[in-house]
C-alpha cells in the first residue's frame, strides 16, 4: 500500500536530518494518513478512503465529500475516488 493521499495526491517528500555538527543525512517526510469513512449526501452511501489529515479538514471546510470531489482535479484523485466522483456526477445530472 503506497503512502499517498487518495483525495489530494499528497505523498512522501525527501529532505535532510541536520545534526548539531551540521552533518546531513537523507530522510523522508511522510504524510499523516488516516483511514476514514466519508458519507456521500448525493448517493446516500459511505466510502472508505486513506487520506491525509489535511485533506480531511479540507473536506469538512468545503462542505462534504461530494463538494470536495466536484472541485478536485482528476489527476490528483485515486482510481477509487474517481469512481465515486463519476457516480456523484451521474446522480446529480439524473
């Protein structure tokens, strides 16, 4: 399982540990991923995602999963999130 947020695409980045003697060693900064169940108002169902804590706050700020998916770019979303977005689009137009 990769360490990538399913809604924002945020993943690990690299940097340096810097000691007091200013020695630099490589390290990875990992995103704060959480397994959450989000409710879709338009579909009346819940979906499980592995998203970052920042994305969870963004979903709450925008007004729910459906509103977040409508604003999100398709390149950032995982395949599971894209399927949910297409279902929401179909239910909104029908």
